[in-house]
C-alpha cells in the first residue's frame, strides 16, 4: 500500500509510550523488518516513543533518519494500541502492536480503510 510509508509499517509498529518506563523497555532497540528492506531504532522521545530509520535498502519515499512518533497504551497482554504520527508526511493513523521478546507485528490504519501490517524481529 503506497499511502502508508514503510516506517508507518513500523508503526504499523511501535506506537508505544505514554509514560511508564516499563512500556518503553518492551519495544526499544533495533528492529529488522521481515522483508529485509528496513531497520529502525525504537527509543523514548519526550513522552512518546520514536521509531527512526537507521538503514533502508533502497531509499525512495523512506530515508535514513525518517521518524515515526508513537503514542500507545497497553490493550492486553503483549498488545499496545494508540496513534502514530509521521512528521515527514504530516500523517496520523491508528496503530496496534503485538509483541514478544524477539518478534513484533505492527498494524496501522488511515481512515480505518487503508491498513497494513508488518512483521519485525529484534536485532541480536
């Protein structure tokens, strides 16, 4: 889907934050996208989390340094829901993250009709 950038696919990864340090520890670090085309660093940024592109196989719409600001809250065991904001494209969307220690799936939807899910694995 071309409407959501692949960093959004990440949001469609990490839409975490809103305060508790334990939340930030769940997803922070380097994550590899399942298609092998991107790596992102997830880290606190203010009261939210940011997913920042640290490597892109073929830069185009997405570039190293692009970021996604994530605001999510726990929605059940291993699940966070909230919103993500892509400042490069001035785009906000709903986000859901499901995760374990080494795997994560991010989902994002714009207008509840343009949706995408992406798998991630934690870098060693």
